[in-house]
């Protein structure tokens, strides 16, 4: 069983919501339950408080509160929202 090993593979269209207002959409991802990590190597698009983006892959580390976006990154930032943070 995959869950017992701490690995959960997700496929078929996924939408991820974060506590700080980000939404990511992708076709597949792998959750490493024990490490609180979610990552995917398929195209990802999304938006959040500071703008919108489209990338080739992502890595979310819940404990470090980090989202890493890599590969052909296209971003639109909203400076007026960034200055309020």
C-alpha cells in the first residue's frame, strides 16, 4: 500500500489550495506524507496574492512554508499587492 510507505501518487487533474491564498493546478503530483512535501513534474499554473504563474514543475514544503516553481517560469506580479505585505 502506497500510503503506508508515506507516498501518495495523485493523477487526473489536481487543484491545490494553500493557507496563504495560493492555488495551483496540475495533472499529477506526488505527496511525501512524512516529509510534508508535495511535488510534481508536469506543467503547473496558478495564482495567489502576489500574481499568477505558469511553470514546468513545483515543490511545496509545508514545514518550511516554501513553494518552489521551476522550468520555463512565466509570472505576472502585482506590485501594489506586494508592497502591502
